[in-house]
């Protein structure tokens, strides 16, 4: 079956702009999580959504937001982009019904802020 | 989530078993141990996870000590394509608020040599 799909794969934005990234989870998965990966900070958890509700949140400023739709697809938005937001943004999905559920990652969206 | 400690790097000869250790001495009784790997520029790939018992799948085996303070990931016959960063994660607490949240450390860079 299809894996976690993220779009776009690569994008370049200018400081001050905003960006929206999209994630389609594995069919049947209701939990979608987002992560940011940078060389300096490594992989960091942003937030997790389940049944259209944010269930868990990491330590990121309010410029980072997300939402989940009724079909479990998710989007994350970053407003007022800063150079430091340049990163690989990863989406992960799981059934979300049990903490032992396997979590699968997509290939990520590479964001460059100039 | 419990903190994990892994060696920064390891080498392995192709065809030999690769044994990657992980220390998670502060793990709580209901936290799972997850292993992922990441090849440069790709999303983390799920390998295996377990709670108390040893686990085996088509990719690897996971050996968890009886006191659960450490574990070892075993790749039985390493190939050049197994060269990657391997992450050991203790988290996603059963029944808690950590659904979808994996706390990544710096991981172990495994290099498989011909």
C-alpha cells in the first residue's frame, strides 16, 4: 500500500513569507505527526493530530501551526518565515489508537528560506 | 520520554552481523523502544520496536535486557545499503500523552565496509 506522501518535496521561500506543507497519511491511519530536522538541532517533534484535533505539541513558536482534515490528511503552516526555518520537514503517520502503533515517516519536504 | 545513549559511530564488515547498542536506563515500564534508520536526505525508516520481549522481523532483531535499561539492534548480515544513521528511541508512553511523539537523539552512524 502507498506510504506517507508529502508535497511539495522541495521549495524555496523568502524571509517573511509563509508556507504550507501537505501530508497524506497511510490509508487507515488517523494520527499524523510533524517533525523538523536541521543539522544543528536534529529531529524535533512539532505536533501531532488525531481525528482533526491536536493531541500533542512540541516546543515551537506559534508561527508553526497545523491542521488535520476529516480524511486524515494534514497540513502544516509556517508564517513569517525566518532563515532558521530552513529544514527538512517530516510527516509521520500511525493508527494512533495505541502507543505501540508503528509510526511511519514520509520522505519529507525540503524548505529553504532565503 | 526516556533519554537514550548510543555510540556516535560504528563500523561493520559487509556480510557480518552489526550489533548496535543503546542505553535507556531511565525508561519507564510502559515506554516502548523504537529503532529507525535514516539515509541521507530521506525520511527515517522504521526498523523494529518492542516493549519487553525480544522482537524479530525481516529486517532486524531487537534484544531488550530483562531490566529494560538497554537494548541491542542486530542486523544479521549487513550490506553496503545498511550504511545509515540508526536512532534508538524510548517513548510513546502507553496510555499517556505521547502519541506520535518520538524524541530522537543523535543516533549512531553505521558504516558498512566491503
